[in-house]
């Protein structure tokens, strides 16, 4: 890690940073190396994005810092290029681990609970601890990265491309809270098909069969008390009546074990 940080604007050196975009690590994403040997991930965006709106969107989120957020290091806004420069996170996305049967075995029950807590802490920071409220707007497994110790860092917060334009996400906290609930269910079950995931897992839970929803690839199974607590907070987050949903601060407290909650009514 570097001893100091500064958000900066990049120019033509993006090509040399990525060695002519030779190491693709994801859709429109390339690994790069700064002159100080600090690795970065460079995301290419469509060139037609309005320059002024792009800069406005990027600068709104360029100064936020949290251990559980992937740091936006800088950007490039040249005449026909738009890039975002992120901190490089070694192990890639949570999605990759869930979809790969071999990698998934590394996601023990303890790791999964820790990931839920880390993501909750990151979103709570955006909602409550920044100078102004920031919504993530697109929280999902693809945007949760895992470092060398499989600790979670949330990526691409507060920024979206809508109709070819860069915009600062102005979604409500409620969208993030519901997205978090679905992410938790996906992580616990290992199921990427979300069509009836909430209904099925809730039914199993209220019938006393919560253990049935756990990803069978988790060696050693799950701690039953933790499982009940994590499922309950997920169901509260997914309540169709937004007024019933907890704040992210309350979500963090539940996952830390300092706040007790009852089983909610059906969330659908």
C-alpha cells in the first residue's frame, strides 16, 4: 500500500500504465501499474460520455475513503477517451467465487458472514458517514471485490452510465438496502437465480428448515444462531414496504450481534 493518496487526473499515460491494455481482467477492465509500482484497475467507458457530466460525477466520489470500499484513484477525460482508475483488488469479484465450484470452497461460513458485515459497513459509511449522503445504486456480487485475504471491498459506488451519460447516482437508501438483502441471500445460498430466491428461503426459514437454504459447497455448514440472524436481517431489508426496512446502521448492529431482531413478516 502507498503511504499517501491523492486523487488525480490522467492523460495519455493511461496507455503506458496498462501496457497498451494487454492484461484484461474483466469487461472493459484492465490491470495497470503506476510508475511507483502501485497496481491499478483501469475501466474503459464509452467515449461519447459528456465530459462535463463525467467530471462532475467522478469528482463527487473521488474523495471518499473507507477500508471496505475500492478506492477510486483517478480518471482520464481526454477528447475521445473516458477511463476510471481504481485500486487493484487481487482476487477479483465475489461473483467469480460464487460461480466457480473450486473457488467457492474458499468461502467458508465465517468468510461469508464477514463479507456481509464488510459490505454493510461500506454502505453505512456511504449513507451516514460521508460529508453528504451517497447511494451506491448498483450493489451486487459483481461489484464486491475480494482482496488477498478474501476480505470484501465494495466497488463502483455512486457512479453509473445512464443513456450514454455519466451520472452521479441519486438513488435512495432504500434501493441499496434492498440490494444488500438480495446480495446476502445470494451469498448464503450460492444461488444466482434470484427469481424466487426470497420467497423460497423465507418459506424454508419459517418452517424451521433454514439449514436447507445454505450453499451445499460450504464445508462444515453454518452456525445456526448466526444463520438465523443473517437471514432475518436479509428478509427485513427486502420488505416490500420500504418503511419497514432497517437503516444500514441497524443492519451493521445486527450483524455485529449488538442488536436483536424478530423474524419479519413475509417480505414479498
